[in-house]
């Protein structure tokens, strides 16, 4: 009878140990995912700032190019 009770205790302890490991692995996995999400969000924020600066520079260059074209056209018309 004692041997029979020991077998059940071993089975139950094995089940509880496995369940504990599963829950621990899941919590570690969630922690890793949160960390990766945070890193990705930081990179996207940096990219957004860089894109905003790029758009501003691009718009400024377009305005400058248009102004140069207008000056060239004005000179061409004045030479006639």
C-alpha cells in the first residue's frame, strides 16, 4: 500500500513540475515579446522622425528647384 501511494505522489509531483515549467516558459516568452515590441516601437519612432525630416528637406528642395526654373525661364524670356 505504501508503494502504491508513492507512485501517485510521483505522478502528481511530475505533473505539477511540468505545469510549473510550462507556466514559467510562457511568462518568460511574454516578457521577451514585450521587450521586442518595445525595441520595434523605438525603431519605428526613430524612423518616423527621420521620415518627417526627409519630407521637409525634400519639400524645401522642390521649392528651391522650382525657384531656379522660374529664374532660368525669366532670363530666357528677357533675352528674346
